[in-house]
């Protein structure tokens, strides 16, 4: 419960900061490469939520993303990466065992919209490929994944920027007979864009 309150406060603070800067900046000028396409490489980290938090403590990974302009302030995104969800020590009866890490390869596509200067709303969906299916006892090699996100792009000069976004990410079941085998987390992506 405390983690959820902290994450909610972080999201509200980011949204408030972003909206308060609207009056102090020029109209949106989304810098892009000469082809109009943006690329970014980032670090992804998160805190598991729901039943996932009973067995897993945090996750860390990386991702590559391409933003393709389709209209004013609207981009199609394509994102691929790697995500490791770290297991906790779990007590089963009188024995304590460490839960096996979950290794996922997410591939997503979606839309990114800039309603206010450099502030964006993004939604993506796709597939998460389970890299260690046998070790974690999963019967599904692939799970559906979705990730709504909000973020802000901090200009560095030229077409370079830092992209910082907070998202909720969730998968469908990794074990078809177990509703608790979904992987859910609130995460942060900090990326260098060019």
C-alpha cells in the first residue's frame, strides 16, 4: 500500500510539474532527426504490484524505441527490450527458497501523443517472450503485454533529449491455469533520445 501511494504521488508531481511549465515555454516544437523519426535507448526499472509483489521484489532492464511521426504531436512507437524481474526469498512451510527470476523480452507498438509542451501520453501493447519458461514453470512461451505511460522529454540541444516516463506494465498469464502468474509492475524508463 505504501508503494502505491509513493508511486501515485510521483505521477501526480510529474504531471503537475509538466502542466505548470506550459505557460513558461514556447509552443511545442518536437525536435526530430532529418527523417522525422526519433530514436531512444533507455534503462527500465520497476516495482512489482499485486500478486507479483508477493514473490518478486523489483525489475531492471533496457529498451530501444523508435518514434515515427504520423500527425502533429502524434507518433507511432515501436519498442523492444529486455526485462529481468528479481525473485524474493519466500518461506514455504519451514523452508526459505529464492523465487527464480523471470526473464522477459517485450516487443510493443503503440501511440505517443503530446497534448502539452514536451509532456506526453503513451499507450503500447504487444508480446512478452518468456526466455526462461522451463525454469519458472510457465506453460506459455509468450504473453500479451500492455503498458500505458506518461512522461516528459527534456531537451538537451539539437535533436537530443532525455525521455523520462512512468508506466504501468502488465502481462497475461504465464501459466494458463494460474491467475496469479501475471507479471505486473509500475516502472520508470529514462532514455537518451536522438
